[in-house]
């Protein structure tokens, strides 16, 4: 996992903190965290207002150590000439040493937020659960200044990223010692994330994100001895008379993701060949020819013929990606895939996940995806801004897209085609799914940047058109 960013649960962080306290004097970890927080806040003030001294910051201070972090940060900021006020949610339980340090440095306790240049959220930390309490929610709702969250935005669950009511939405979140799941699963509420090391010794993570450079370094490219067959032959069964575009998008993605050859089987051959004449097309699976992985499902329908084609593909010993209509067929007949020994990847969105499992996904997306992967003995990719990938017995992978540009019709067809190409090239299913999700998200972001205006929504076609540049960007990072 050295080529991945780890995310650590509240329990894992608390255990690491307990071990740290045996190595350093008491209070040192908090002051390390607070000093880092103060530096980030000072940098934000400089960027947003042009300076640090003479600016004003308000602290929202809870009763736990998170409030202590904020108070100590306020003391450090006072020494840099910042006017600091602290609004205490529970004055009797405020962190005593942090409050004393703030007062000694010239900070003050206030009843109201006022009109600061910036606010530090130190209401609750990793021990907090549930939404903001009414008084804190009222305070936060009235804030007009940018908010920097200490460790995580208050009101957002640290382990699941769930938001069940009022919560802080930060411009910047300063993570202390380790990234937590919230930083990937609820990124829109965290804003930009800055990590402040405090000396924690952490275990192997149960949740991680592949680094873009690591993805680029492993992305398949032709070697001197390769030919079109050895680079991976991807089979695609997608599209129908009703949804011919699904065939074009899915097949096109497999082509763009650097398959040595793409073979298409289905009724959309004319539409596919009109756009991608390099594809080898046939009407049915039996006459497709040799492939090394299959993608099945986008736009195929859910009738008896579609079921028969899915069963035929799943009866092979080849890796298979099942998406869209294929997932609906599996929800009705899970026996098609359960017990399958060859690699299998399911790529549901939340609604398809509910059909597969018979229940809504709930607040713990990571746990739900892990459970499905373990119980069905296959790889599951749950789509979303934070895409979650689980396989039996392995750490869960997450890809935070950095935006929601890919939330558009046909986008999933592109994603399944990319995954199929990587599987055909021989890559491990969990890695292939996570790498495809990263390239897919980057292509969507590149397409959005090119849109005029830049904030205009995109569709799946420009996303597909930007897939090759996205892969080239990843490859450059991994060079």
C-alpha cells in the first residue's frame, strides 16, 4: 500500500495517539497539531486578505481536544498579530490549558462570532457523532467568512462521511496526523485538505486511494515485443436498438483505454463501426472470436435474450465486468455469478446496489460495499463522487473524483469500457477498477475545464473524448 494514501478510522487514530503519548511529553501532540493549523490559517489569511497581522479570526470551540487544538492555534495566531476571539460552546468544559494559552497571548472570549476574516471550526473532533447541536448549528448557519476545520468538519461522521443534519462546510480542513475516511467520503464538506504530521505510527490502512502517479506507472503501454493480441483483447456486449449510444460509449472507452483490440458483439455494430472502424464486430457472442475479458450490460435490455447472453459470458473462465442492465439481470438471478471462480466486477450506482442487495446502501458506504464483495466473492465498484471499490480479503479502495462532472447519462458506460480494457491487459480486478475510476474522473474534469463557460455541465461524449489526454496525464505523473 506504499503507492496509496491511507485513511484511518477514529479508533485507529486514537490507538496511534495513545502510543504516541508514551513517546513524547503530554501536550506535545496537541501543540504540534495546533501549530500546523495556525500555519494553514495564516496562509489562508495571506492569500485571501493580503496579510496576517491585523486580521481577525474567530474560534468555534467545543469541549474536547478538538477545541483545545483550536485554542492553541488561536494562541499561535495571536503571536503573529492576529486578533483572535473564541466562542465557547461550554465554558466550564473548555480545554483549560488551551484557553489559558489563548488568554495569555491576548486572545479573548466572546459571545458572538462577529465579522472575522476567517473562522476556525473546533467544535467536535473524531469522537463526535451526529449533526451539530441546535446552538452550534445556529452559529454556523450565520457565518459568512471562510471556515477552516480542525481535523474534520463538525457534524460529519469521521468514519463514514455521513451527514445526518446540520454540519460545517469548510473551505479547508487540516487533518491531524492522518487522513480519515471523512476526508475522502465527504470531500465537498472538507474543501481542500492539508495534512499536519504529529508523529503517529499507523497500521496498514483498511481504506486507501491509489496515488495518480502509481496508476500512471502501471497503465498498460505497448512493449517492444507486443502485438495487438498480447496487449489485451476486450470483448464488449452492450447497446441495443433502444440504446445504441451505450454500445458506442462503452466500446469507444475500451478503444481509448489502449486495448490492443476491441471486439464488439451485439445489435449496435453499425453504430459502433461508424464511430470506431478499428473495432471487430459480430452479431453474437459465439462468433466474436478470442477475447481476454468481457464487458456486459450497458443498454442491452433485460429480456430473455439479454439474460441468455449474460449467462453465456459468465459461463466462460474470463474476467467479466457487469454493468447497468446486466446488474438488473443479476439482481433477479444472482445464481448466475455466485460461485464464479473467474474475476468478476460489478459496477452499481446506489439504486442498482439496492436492487442487488434488497436494501438501501445506508450511511456506511464502505461497509456496505465490503459486505457485498465478501458475500458474493467478487469485486464491487460503487459509483459516486467518492467511488468505493471492495474485493474479498483486501483493503477497500476509494477514488474521490474532485467534482461531480461525471454524473451524467452514459458516463457509466465509459467507465465499464475502461475497466474491461484494463482487465483484458491482465491487471488485478480491484486495481483495474480503481485505476479506471481515476482516469474516468480526470477525463470528466478535463472536459469540464474545456467547456465554455467552464462551469457548464458536460455529457458523456466529451468525457470519452478526453479519456486519452487523461491517461497521458497519469502516465506523465508515473514516468
